C-alpha cells in the first residue's frame, strides 16, 4: 500500500504540474500579482526618501506580498478540482485522504516557491540596490522561504478545501487564513529580517524565527493531516 | 432459487440516514441487493437518490445507520471498497486540461493498475476514442466526454458500478456505446443506476427502488413487480417534493 500511495502522490503532483504548465493560470495570476505588489510598494515608499532603511522593512514587505499572493493560487488549485467534479473522481479512487492533501500541498508549494523566486530579484532590484547586506547571512534566506512556504501551503490547502464548497470562497479563505497565518508571519519576518540585515546577533535572531516557523509547520501539517479526511467527507 | 440466495449481498443498507443540518436527505433507508443484480433507483428531484449513491460510494459519510458494499463498510473499509466500485455520472469527472490519454493514465495510477498504458489503450478503443487520445478533454463534445468518463470508471474493472443518470445528455451513438458496454459486462457486475427514464430503468433492472423525501417508497425485485402499479406509485411520488 505504501508504494501505491507513492504512485498516487507522484501522479497527483505530475497532473497538477502538467495542467499548470499548460494553462499557466496560477503562475500567471500569482506572478503578476506579486510583481504588481512590488511596484506598488516602490511607488508608495519612494516618497519616504532616505528617511528609513529599506532593509528594516524588507522582510515584512516580502512576506506580506507572499501571503496575499498565495491566496490567489490556493483558491485556484482547488477550484480546478471542484468545478469539473474531478475532486469527486479523485475521492472515489482508493487513495488515502492524506495522500491527496500532501499531493496538493506539494503542488502549491512548488508554484509558490516559483513565484517567490521570481519576486525576490525584483524586490532586491527595487529596494536593496546600494544597500549593505551580509552575503553570508543572506544565504539563509532560501531556508526561511522554504520553511515559511511549507506552512503557507499546508494550512492554505486545508482551508482552501474547506472554503471551496462555500459561495464566498475567496472571502472565507482570507478570513480563515490570515489569522491562522499570523504566527507563521511573525517567525518568517523575524528570520528573513535577520538574514537580510545581518549583524552580530543575526544568526541568533534567525534561528529563533526559524524555530517558530518550523514549530508552526509541524503543528499545522499534523493538524491538517488529521483533519483532512473529516473535511473532505463532511 | 432467487438471486438473493444465489449470490452474496452486493449492498446491505440498514436504517441509513444522512442529514444536512436539520434536513434529512436520507431517512432510514434499508435495502439488500445481491451481487450481479441491477438496481434502478427512481424518484423525484431531491428524493435522496444522489445522496444515497454518494454515501454508498463513500463520498459522503452517513449520519446514522450502516451501509456495506460487497461486505465492506462504507466508512471503515472505504479505501478497500473504492478499489472495487466505479461511478459513471452525468458529470464526466475528467480534467479538461489533460488529454484523453493523460486523464485515463492519471486515474490508472490512482487505482494502482499494472501496465496502465495497455489498459488505457484497450479502453480508449472500446469507447472509440483512440483516434482522439492526444486531444485535450476540453475539446470533446458532451457525448465524447461521457464515453471517456465510462472508460475512466471501468479502468480498474470494478465489481459494482454506480450510474448516476448516465444517459443524460448523450447522443444516440454514445447511448449505443454505453448500452453495448453494459451488455458486455452485465453478467459479471452489479449495477446501481439512478434514472428518470422509467422505461430504460425497468428494461435493465433486476430490482427497482423508488425514493421520495429520503425514504424508501417501494423496493422490489423486477420479477415481482406489477409495472402498472409501479408507474402509478412513481407518478404519485413525483408530486411529493423534496426531502
């Protein structure tokens, strides 16, 4: 059964990637939204002149953009299944519900990481040009991006599954997701900020933030894993 | 010897209730169906027909009561049971942005089918879509989608096949293909079909069930059925409204 679960997981992931590469619906909407957010940030903050150090708010700006961007993709990933009744066909197959959950989480994670990989160079170009950054601590940014995105994809996939059957799914997802993502946001912003700003205490702050993020990931993934069967059968 | 004595039960449903809030879509349904039988389910819109099929296919959990398909509990043995059932719905349940072949290969993987390419090729030929296997499902007509949906449902050679208004929206050619496929596998499988077409449903069935307001109004083997009385009962239920 373990090998069947692995086959099912790979098939789900492959299907989501093939469909996304064909339609580019999630990547286009998330990517464009994220880039536009960067432009809006730039225009809004350009009035501030040299009164503030962009490095101090860089982490907050980035994660705010990622949280809102992810909601676009999370909704789309489940709407695809629901609109055509495909979720029913998927649920009819002899697949353990957690396999569906982890398949969807992994797909959403990949698309979110792809959008983040596109957004960060743009952000650096707009806000961090000429700023002093420590390359050694900056190298830890991908770590927090990965850990933070796992949390977003995990909780977001669960909530998107819950909200996809409701009439105001976009609104419901936002109302549920943002409060639940708040603890994750605290950890990711702390860790990312430490990695960008650097300094003697940077690593201490970074790992404190990362501990928070990893703890959140473990708790939320386990809770989502436990709840998923109940939610899809309700 | 009756069917019930010859074969093990395909369906054992006991006092099954499914509520959505305070509304009972199914209310104390009890039925037994032997293996290799063909059950046609009739009833007005909102009678609970689709809810019954959803519970029996483990898409919905019952609120109370029990249901077994091939001796497997629909809640506790759901994963094992799903390996042995298939559903053909009026909704094709296919991914429009995958090709016909990709759709079937995906579901073949989900069912753990050995040599999926061989099985998929067989079925595409059976539903006469092998020449369109590389086309996206979104480019298919309603009839072609339904044929592909039939292939999807039969991929893993299920023992019990649920049909939720399978003839709805089909052109005559697609109807013939579905009739042909049912005839081919009729003797070895159990069928449970929801239908609004009394003639078609009665022509195919070995057992007939009328549901209204989530309750069983009539459940009889075909051989014991007085067709005139059955039609009268059905007409009376149509005016009964939803559960």
